[in-house]
C-alpha cells in the first residue's frame, strides 16, 4: 500500500466453525481500500472531489460515507478519519503519521453493513504503527480492537468482549493475522481473525483480495459482478444463523455491550487471558 489510490480488492470471504457442529462457507467477495489522509486532502478541493471516480459522501453505485464508521461524525466534523485519529491519540499512539488505509465494504445503492473493517495506520516510513479492527453487529452496535505495533504475518491477540453472533458466547480471545504480498505487480491483502475459547479453537475467518484501481469501468464491472453485494452480506448472515439453529448449535442471548469502546490487543508472545 505505497500509492495513494482508491482500490477494490477482489477475493474471498472464508468462515469455518469447528464445533459443536462443523459449519463452513466461502464466498467470492470484494472490498474497498481507501487512503484516508490522501482523500482528506483531495476532498478539501471541491473540483478534485467531484473528479473522484469513487463517490465519497455522495450517492453512487457504490460509495463511502464517513457516518458509517466510528462515532458517526459528519464530514464537516472531520468524518471517520478525525474519529480514528482521536482514538489513536487517546491510546497514546503518536507515531501513526503516515497514510491510514481503511479496508471496508462500501455502500451499494446507498445500503451497507460492515461486519468488520480494518484501519491500517502507518508511520512515515510505511511501517505499521497500529491496526484497528472496527466491528459492527446486527444490533447497530460497534466496538474496536486496537493492535499496537503490529507486523505483517505476525499474530496479535485480544480478549473477545463484544457480542457478534448469538451462537458464540462473549468469551475467549481473537487471534489477528494480516498479510500483504506483491506478486507480478499486483498487491494482495489477507486479514485473518480466529476465535478461540476455553475449549480451544472455535471459529476461523479470513477476508482476502487482490487490489485493482477503482476506475469507473472497474466500479461498474464490480457492481454488476456482485449485484446488491452488501444486502447479500446481511441476508447470508441470517441464512447461516438459521443453518446453525437447524444444527442445534447453542444459542446465547445478547449481553450488554462493553463499557469501553476500545479493547487493546497484545502480541501473541506476551498475551495472557483467563479464558485460555
């Protein structure tokens, strides 16, 4: 992620539940990769903003809107980037002074649901200062997991404190692992998040994709290749919940959300948890 261009990542979403009943699926998928600080400078110029092929805070086949992230700040309040920068400041992350890339699902025809988005916060030398995993559940709640000084290909862990699925207790921990490769000039991103509890590994998930420039033709082709993509995400969540119910996987009622909006992670080598 060395050039400041909006990209579309074409790849796969993978999900495997290991117990008490095995349940797995994978889908062809896409996401967008947004250079947030570069976009901030572009959007300060109205003419340059209008020239963007990918709509920012305006309607389009697919688009990005600041209010879909963080505390819902409006563009005139600094938007999602201002929220993320305030989160980093409160966590005393002072060296994320390079580009901040956001990997997320776009709105499609004005609708979106973002189960998880990843903020890659770089230093000036392009090394990672932090990664923030921003998680949304179907109840309209949000929570963030902050991973400080992460490294590509190296695991980081955080206690699970936020309700996502009624078929998983809020217990155990997440293992995060991110990879970035460049092959024949094409960049590929992999974000893997696995959930384990007191009985061992429970769920393994990943989101991956090869990045291509979000040109007008690429946006149109992607829209027609995945019609109503973000609506399909929500429908598939409920469909697989029904399949888990048929498989008699235990159901857990939603607890109150955590009092703290941000949970800090640790490197795998230093992590300790009562749930392990």
